[in-house]
C-alpha cells in the first residue's frame, strides 16, 4: 500500500477530495476542550464505520490536530475518522479525563451517519492508555462495543510507570508540580493508591474486542516492556490480539508514518470492521 500524507493548513488537515470535514464539534459542556473533529469519506455508505483517534501528551499537552495523517488514510477505505480533545490535568483529575473520552465516544456512536457496530479506537501513548482503560475497565459505560483497539506504546501500568520515572529521575513537572500528582490530585502513598484503581492488566475479562499493540524497543519515554506485559495479560485471557515490537522504534507516532508500520495496522482495522458484517 502507499501511505498518503495529509498536510495541515491553518491548523486543519487538508483532505482534498478524499472527504469532508466538520471541525470543533462540541460533545460535552464541561470545558472548551470538549470538542472533536469528524471526517467523512467521499466513498458513499449508508452508515460509516469509524476510527476514533485519541492523542497522547501525558494528560497535559497535545491536541486533536496532531499526528492524524496516518489515521486519515482510513478515509481511503470508506471509513469515517474522528479526533477528540479532552480536558487536561489543569482542568480535571483522572477519572474525569477518562469520562470526557467516554462521552466523546458515545456522542460519536449516536451520530446517525455512524455505524456503531464498527467503531475502532486508535490511541497513542497516554491516549492509547485511555483507549485501553476504557475498553477493559469501563465497557459498561459505553453505548456500543468497540470493534477493535489500536494501542501505540501505552504506559499500561500507570503505577509501575510512575515508579519507573521516579527511579530514573524522569518526572515531568507541570506548573511546579509532578505531573501525575496533578493528574490524580494526590501525592506520596495516596497517589500510588489512587493509581492502583486504574490497573488495566488486572481488569481484563476475556470479553474484550481484538487489540493491535505496537511499541518500539528504542522507546526511551515509555519502555516497551509495558506492551509486552499487556500482550501476556491478553494472551492469558485468550483475547485476540496482534503485537508488533519494532526493533528500531522510538516514542512518537511520526516515526511510524510509513507503509511498513501502517499497512499491518490498516489491515487489522479492515479485518475487525469488515469481519463484523
């Protein structure tokens, strides 16, 4: 396959004749951040399968306008694409951040042009964690069942990831405070206890949809062992999944903007969407 590169013009993606776009659609009223962009392909369908992108940024940065070019290639398959914003930790604590995403997903599933039986969630970094956490731990809050999940280099065990950062003196500071303490509104032992509530690996039931996991061995932000642990946990519960550990892969979706990495992801998306007919 040939991967198409979509350019950003005035902070919006130019998709040319591949579809139409509606920007900054409000899905909730908690904050000005509660907006999403929706791209509908030119290929006509009665109802469109949908791929929803959840950006990363450690709950304090990035936006729905970043890193979307790869995902927009789904338009060429006749799939709609959405990219969502959610509140950051300067406005909301976890799990309020998670609830923003749930509201966005349910809002999209209720759109009349969307086929709610063919929705795939695609997240990167902490956005992948959100997709994984919601699918595994909050399926009862979703008004649909995701057809599949694409999870790029997720910090799947937040407590262990915090301890790893502490050991390596890699804490991110936000307004003078350690980022995770801002996100969870807690410090010290209470912070670790709060993070224990979001133990995705312990919550896998075996009823989850298929996953596509990707992680680079050279990722110096989130070690690839987290995806290996996720792979083992899914295997133990016999959840269908594909795991791609990239030998020279780093942290950052732009590294993977090539057919080599995206062709298998797009084949996975096609299989879970078309296989659900």
